[in-house]
C-alpha cells in the first residue's frame, strides 16, 4: 500500500528566516556551516519535500525564541507570531522566505506561551499575542508550547504550571509537551507523568496534550540489547502511563535526532533504519494506537541527524511509511497517522 495515496499533514515543523537566527535561544554557538544556521522558511521547506500534491499542509511549532516568564522578555516570541501572521495572511516581506499562496499550507499554529506563569501570566501574554496578528492567524492558532526539556523538573511540580495547563483546557487550546529521555534524563518523563496526573485529576478538563518526538528516547541502543535494558523499560513504562490519559496524543517525529547520526549527503536508506526504530515505534502504537499517533517531520531539525536538507524529510516520510506497513495497518489506520489524528487533535480545518 503506497503512502502516496494518503493525504498528509506534517504535524511538526519550525520556520524562521535568516534575519531571525539571532533571536533563537539555541543558535548562538552554531558553527557557520551548521544546517540550522541558515534560513529555514517556507521556500526551503517546499524544496525539502518537493511539494507533493498529497501534502496538505503543516502545523507550525514555536522555535524557542529568546524569552522568559517576565513580560519584558516576550518581544521575540511575539515577533515570531507576527512572522507567522504574514505567512498565514499571504503578506510576505522581503527576506521572509515565503510567497503569496503559502497561507494554504499553514493548517495550524502552536505558539510559545508562558504556561508556568499560570492564569494571570497567560491572559496577559495572549492579549499581547492577539494584538500581534490578524484574524487569519488567530483562526489557525490551535495551541501553545513551553519547552520543558531544558528546564529544571521543579517547574513541572509548580502549582502555577498546573494552573496554566488547566487554563489552556478551558480556552480549548492544546499543549505540546517536549521532554527528552536521552539527553535530559528519564526523570523528565517521570515528572511529566506526575504533572499530567495532577492536571487531569483535579476536577478540571485539562487540555489536549500532544507529546513531541516519542519523548526523544535513546534509539542509539542496539536493538538486540533492548530486552531488559533499563533505559528502554523505563521509557516504555512512562509512555504507557502517559497514554492512560485519553486526552494525550503522540507525534511519530524527531527520530533522526535520536538515531545514530547519518552522513550529510549520504544518509542511510530508510529500510536499514527500520530494525533499529521498530521496537520503539511498536511501544508507541501499543500505547496510543494509530488514532492518537500522528506523523511529523521535525523539519528542519531532521536535517541535522538525517543526512541533510535534500533527503532528510523524504527519508523520514519513507521510514514512517515502512513503520506503518510493518505494523500491518489497514487504510483507515494508516490514514489516521498521516493526517486524520493531527486534524482531530489540533482541530484543524
């Protein structure tokens, strides 16, 4: 069953023009030739995937601009919203890296927001966000993200964080959860489970929580050593716990950052990567099933570990197709992963 017959929505991409790089919190130490130390906007995204007719658009995820919980440090995330507003409104400025007509690709927007500031901070920020964009962008604003993978785990225990997440639920906004098992430590996932339990068990509806990148497990482990491996077993336990909450979803994304790095210009064929990723993917589908799992490329980050911009997006798409085939999914289940789960989770048009 060819994946080309299915409509696709890329549930996780980042965009920024060259003029925005200095505002990215993580870009200061990148070498000049690094794949992320260059413009990665809609023009480059289209080139990376050759704009197949069955790719119906993407969900933009905030790119971790310089920010803090203090209102005086919200300038860069709000400028990012203005950038997305120009894309979503077909109003490109010189140097933006997008063109008239690209608005149709923007299916959803997940903006940065100071979730640990609780109700008061979120309401103040969202008021400023509304002033930074027009109706087209507000219609496509589906949720927010506040990265937790680079923060002290205490922030997940904070009552204000729980309050902020519950506020999102009341406002029908999703929350993208980013934690990192391989680089950040398994304790991040364990704390995230406790946080979700508080969010959903304190009498509030809570938001839909869309978990990024399979929680970034250590897929550099040799598959034959996974049985009984503490990293694999602890990760699996956390994934199964997260899936117990019916409002959680998982993104089948970010794998090229956690698999062994590939050579730029000479990446590994997707079929050779399948045995290494399948044990992890099987756990994801055991936990969430195809109706709560969605395809995402993590472009342009996928270019770093995935062999470069010419092939990384296409190879991740091909690898996901092989995973779905290996799982033995039928047409309905396959269609869910490629697009329908993202539509349902984010409420996309």
